[in-house]
């Protein structure tokens, strides 16, 4: 597989497919990690339950935002690029499965 890394664009090219590196998502994940460490400390310090719950909800919110951004980039790149190929229907089915999971809580 051919692989080119372009530093001026936030993309990686693998065999004609351009894929975002998701650096912005990594920032969100690192924020969530920090919050999780804080939650662990709050639990170890027997902090007030509602305060812990609020921090847990903050992490959930960050992860939901990260997931949404991943899905948007997937639509903008992977799905769009596959529109004239045999992979297009597969990409649509993958998105349908993820949407089902998000709305009904089914396994992916």
C-alpha cells in the first residue's frame, strides 16, 4: 500500500484514499481522560455524589461530541469518496448500523 503523510494538510493518503488524522478528536479524548482521572480522585476522596455525577455527564458529553465529529468526517471523506465505487453501499450500511446503535442502543 502506498502511504504519504502531508504535514500541511491534516490527512494521510493510503492507496488513493485520503483520511483525516482526527487530531481534534485526540484533544477531546485527552480532555475526557483528564476528567476521568478527576472523577476517580473524587470517588477516592468520597466527594458528593451529585458532583461526581456531573463530572461523569461531562465526560459523556465530550465523548458524544468526539463521536459526532468522527461520523461527520467519515461522511465528508470516506463515504463521499466511495460514492462511485463498489464500497458505497457498504459504507451506507455501516452508517445505518451506527445510527441504529445510537438511537436504540443496539450492538454494532
